[in-house]
């Protein structure tokens, strides 16, 4: 094959043959019936033609590439030069040689344009690689018999490059699909793992409503991934679906069991609380305030220990129970209010007695204080009950006066107790004898010049004298 001329070097207009007179309009000639028409071009955006191409696709002037790689025989047969020699590509009846070369050159340019369009489409990230691969393969297969004139060697190399690029993109696409399938399987596995985690939760701790809502969300996510996500291996999908379905079935079974048991417990609690309510309603009209109040407290303890029935039943029973309580305690409060009004006069008497009693403190004359306190206590008891709200307050003040008088009385008894005084006098005598002996020992130590014995005697003597002072003070206290 001769070397392709540089397309950038256009021949001088002076060297171009004189164009023939324009023929009268007639139908465009077609190749011989023996010529196989070139494959139809795939629709694509406009492709810039090579520099050697003529500006007009209908021009009868061949390109430099067509002139370099084509030849027209005297009989009008068109040949193309290849690496294996010339090959007949067809003929263009009733046309000049330039028109014939231009026609078959344009067909070559169309193949080049289809190849470049495939290259452009292949550069797009989401290109349909299989479709582009089929286009490139079709062009390669048609090239040995293509009825075109042009640089078939360069076009073949370009198609080889595209074939290799398509193969590389297929490998990348296969790797992406494989990675997408792995990622899709992992996402499905996460849905399964979360579903199994919910199903494995202790039925006593599970939140049935929120967990049920979450399982529905997981099932919707599964369907969405199945519908719009990458397809995963059937075996993997079947295994995951089996685990997913088993977990959902387990949850549904546990939920049914839980609510069946809950309904049973609610029924048992309802019966127990109905009994409590009936007892409470029977006590509502009682006027035995103390025992009935105790009975209501016991009923309340039983109510709390019974547990909860269904919300509707529990609320209705509690309303009845509370109404019975309110009826009884309302009547008791009204009775207490009436008594308190009656006891207000008694309160005035006791407050006056309390003022007299508090004047006895501090106690200066024990005998007089005890006598006056006994008189006040007798009148206090005779005064009667006071309102409940004031009972604790005035009783506390009276107890304080009684305690003060009792304390003084106890202290006097302690000092005048003969046994206590005898023990104090005996201890006093023993200490005085011990001190006399120690004084004798001290004198002997000094006479003998025994410094150590003298020091020990002085220390013991100081301790005994301190004890003696304490015992004398105690004895004086008992004497008064």
C-alpha cells in the first residue's frame, strides 16, 4: 500500500483538472448489483470529517485519501489498495473517475465516522458497552469486503484498538457488576441480620409495636432492593430470603403467643379487680371510720398487687373503685369537720391550761410544780377532745412541760439515794488511805535518794488526789 498523503497539504487549485460541465439533473447512480451495500450507519451526533474530505458530501471531487488509496480502471471498475494488493470494490456507471472515487471515498469516511462515534460513546461512563461492542465487531467483519476507498489499514488498526477498549470496558463492567452484586448481597444480609436480631429479642423485653413497624420497613426495603437493585446470585438470594422469612415468621408467632398470654393475664386481673371493686362499693356507706379506713388501705394494696388489666377495663374498674373511696372518705371528712367545729371550745380551754403549765418551767420549787401540774392534767383530761388539726401541736407542748418536771424530780432522787451516797463515801475513804500510803512512799524515796521511786510516787499521788477531788464533788452534789 502506498503511503497516505498528509491531509493537511491540500493540492494547488491550479493542479486540479478542469471540471466538466454540469450534467443535466438525473437520478443519482448506484453501484453494480454485484456490490454489497455497506452496513447502515448507527444514528449519532455529527462527526467532524477528516481534513481531506470535501466540504460537500455530494461533491464529485474525491479526497486526497481516496486518490491515494483508490484507482478507476478504463472500464469504470473501482479498486482500493490494501496491504494484500488491490481489491475491486465496484463501479459507478455513467460517472467520471473522480465522481466514482468520491462516492466510494465517502463510504469509507462513513465507516470512519461510525468507528469514531463508537469511540466517543465508549468514553461515556454509563455507555452501553455490549451494544458498542456489537457495532465495532460488525465494522471489523465488514471491512475485508467493504465497498469503500480509503486507508483500510489505519481503519483496521483503529477498530482493533476499539475492540481492545471494549474488552477492557467489559472487564471493568463485569468487575463493577460483581462488586455491585456483592454489595447488594451485603445490604440484603444487613436487612436479614436486623430482622433476626428483632426476632431473637427476649419476648418479655421486646417493644411489639415499634418492632413490628420496623419489620415492615425492612420488608419494604427488601422489595425495593429486589426491584431496583443489582441482581444477586439465585442461591445467595434464596438463602437470604429463607432466613428473612423465618425471622419474620418467628416474630409473628412470638407476638401472637405474647398477646394471647397477655389477654389471659388481663382476664385474670380483671376478675380480681372486679372483686376488689365490689368490696369497696360495699364499704362506701360505712360510718365505722377507723376499721373501714383500714379496710380501704388493704383493698388498695390488693389493687396494686393485682397488676394491670387491659387499658379499657382497668380504667373503668379504677373509676368505680375511686368513686367508692371518695364516697366513704368524703363522708368521713364531713363528719370530722362537724366534730372539729364542736371541739373548738375544748381547744380554747386546753390552750389556757397549757399557758399555765408552761409557767412552771424552769422548775424552782419541785413540790409546788408537781402539785400544780397534777391539777392542770386533771382539768386537761376533763376538757375533752380538740380538733384533729390542733391535737398534735398542743399535746407536744404539754409533754414538754411534763418532761421538764420529771427531769428535775429524777435528778433530786439520784442525789438523795442512800446507796449512791454510801458508794461515794466508800470510794472517798479508799482514796484518802491510798493517798496517805503514797505520801509515805514518797518520803521514803526522798530519804533514800531513789529518784526513780520518787518520780513514780509523785505521779501516782497526783492521780489519786485528782480522783479524790472528783469524788468529793460528787458527794457534795448528792448532799444537796
